[in-house]
C-alpha cells in the first residue's frame, strides 16, 4: 500500500464528504485526535492504526465506486447520516424510524398509494 496514494484517497473522500473523520474513528474504534493526525499525514510508518485508516478509506472508495450510482449515493448518505447522528441524536433516531417504515412498506403498497 502506498502512503501518498492512500493519503490522497483519504483526502478526496473527506473533501467530497463521502466520509468524516468522526465516522472513521467510530468505525475503527480509534480516537478522533489520532484519526486527525493520520489524515494529516502525521505518522512515520504505514502500519497499525494508520494502515487501518488507509485500508478503510480504500473500502469506502470501493463501495462508492461500485456502479457509480447506487454505491456513491449510499456512501454519501452514510456520511450525511453520520453527521446527523453526531449533530443531533434525536433527529438521527427519527430518520432511522422513517427508514424502518419505508423498508416495511412493500412495493405493492407503494404502487397502490401512487395510483
């Protein structure tokens, strides 16, 4: 794994708001300050948590590139939901309930409602 390419990829994902440093830290159970240092390139060797963060960035990039449509939308939605969860846990719970309700609705119900 190349350090410079990994940092560039990580930077692109963060600037495109596909993922946040907070989401990376939560997903990998790494302290936010350490994630911040890694994203800034403040590490000597690409191992340990730095390697984990870079591998995670590659996984996120692969998910968002799949199909370039649904995968990217899913990645962007994941980033937005993570931001919402951090900013307003109550709002995030409401969105979760909405998603559950939408998933519980069958396609036939949806078509009938639109008719």
